[in-house]
């Protein structure tokens, strides 16, 4: 896929200027967009990016960056002290497909990384924490249509097991130690700035790149596999709205169901064909099919809507138009 530097919009810093934010796992799919959004909002110098790998260059949004392994709790703590951090977003994790290949290291990263942050927050009550969960907390015994906030949760993947355990620990640290930790069960996220990081829903990003570059795509899921999905601008808005909400409005301290759209490979292909009529898709399912089959098809997120006013903006066709428009700009710049 194409790599390019991004120009940040003009700064619109406001009265949240006193926040000092640390984003761990900042060079990945969500982190790249989140760093850009938060630096634009809070000021470049107030948002510290940190990862094992270097940050994509964000022109106009350059700011502090630290090479940090989230498994190194002391380094995380020293960085929080050094920059007088008030909010931590912990994004470092192994995603569903990769985690099935690296079972023990996925469990270690996804759990120990979280404990390091929760334990620091336990001793520093002013810290606010964001930690993402996933639709992967649900499993084959969960009702798959309009999956409720509270329901059967028997995940069958390493990733899902780690996210469900993480949710229980977040709720525990909030109840026992008053840690202000907030979380969302993200659906599959679609964005154009970076490659996704080894998930089951990655096809819904790759399909746009291949549609533009090759006019064809071979999908690793069956054409009728329906999954909940969300465009990145909605995901960033949800995340930052949750973090900015008054504490009294956050009534769920495990993780909130969150929803925008749901679609199948055949439906996203048809949405793309409205712009690229010659686009063709074939489907040859691989091991990721079993993971997708264990997840919900759609999500009931009425709690997020009621508690902190969540409302999505992008449907499938609006997302397709925006994705293709941005990827075309990126391709032209790369020529
Ligand atoms: P990603 O794989 O794109 O990015 C993760 C980043 O973490 C990478 O830049 C990686 O280098 C970094 N990292 C890995 N190990 C690290 C370590 N030990 N120390 C520091 N950094 C490390 O993932 P993403 O898509 O940005 O997801 C971020 C979070 O959101 C994860 O917790 C993921 O489970 C969750 N989530 C993502 C999606 C999605 O569709 N992208 C959906 C649901 C939940
Ligand atoms: N998009 C993520 C994955 O497929 C869901 O958490 O792993």
C-alpha cells in the first residue's frame, strides 16, 4: 500500500489546552489518525506519541515522540512524569488474525500492557485512561444481530479472550481503585492513512486500495459475511467524545458497544462499483472466516447514544466516496 506524509489541518486549540496526552501504540491504524486529531485540538507539544516503530510524518502536526515498549512499565511511568501527562490512550496490541499466529505474545502484550497502565493510574488518580476493546469480546454463542450491551460473551479467539479479560480488569480498577478508565468495543475500522494492523476486518481497507490500483480484489471472507464496521473519522470522534464526557455520564466502565454501519463484501464491492464500474471481486475464504463467523453481524449501541450522546455520521456509501477521494489524492501525490 501507499505511504505518504500527511498535512494536518490548521490548529483549532481550545480550552482543553491544559491536557497533556500520551498515546501508546501511536504509529498504527488508529494512532496515526488520533495523534493528528488530538494535536490539532490540544496543540502539537501537548500530545506525546510513543511506539516501538517510528511515526508516519504528520506535516504541521510534528510533536514529541518517544520509542517506548508498553511492556516496560518503568519507561511508561517515567514518560508520564517527564511530560506531566493527564491522559493516556493505550493502543498497543496484537489484533485478531495476528494474535492467532502468536498466541502467547498476544496474551502478554494485550494483558501486561494494560496492567502497566492501570497500575500507574491506581497510584496517580488524576490520570484518565482510554483502552480500546472490540466486537471480538463476543463469540459464537452471542446473539449476532443487534448484539446487546449485556449478553453472552464466550469469545473463541486469543484476541477476544484478552479483550474480555481487559474489560473485566478495567471495571475492577474503576470499582476498587477509582481509576478513570474508559473504553469502547470498536467494530472493524476503515481508514486511508495507514495499513491496518493484522485484523480480520482488514479486507474492508484493502478492497479500496486494490479497487483503485488493480480494479479487482480477492477477498479472504465469504461474500455474504456481514460484520459491524466504522469509518475512522467516526471512531476518532467517538473516542474523544467519550474521553471528554463528564465522569458522571460514563456509567459503563467495562466497554461501550459502538456501532455505525454493517455490510458484507458483496455490499462494499457494489458501493465501490458506483465509482469504478469495472471493479471485480472474487472471494476465497481463509482462516479469518472462522473468526468473522464467531463475531456479531450488527451491534446495539443504545447505551453509548443515551449516556454520552454518540451518533455516527458515515454510512457505507458516504465512506466509500470519501475513501476513494482521499486514496486518489494520495496516489497522485505518490506519482
Ligand atoms: P495497529 O496494529 O495498527 O497499531 C498498534 C500499534 O502498536 C503499532 O504501531 C505497533 O507498532 C504498536 N505496538 C505493538 N507492540 C507494542 C509495544 N510492545 N509497545 C509499544 N507499541 C507497540 O492497531 P490499531 O488498529 O491501531 O488498534 C489499536 C487498538 O484498537 C488495539 O488495542 C486494537 O485491539 C483496538 N481495535 C482496533 C480495531 C481496528 O479495526 N483497527 C478494532 C477494534 C479494536
Ligand atoms: N478490526 C479488529 C480485528 O479484526 C477487531 O477488533 O481484529
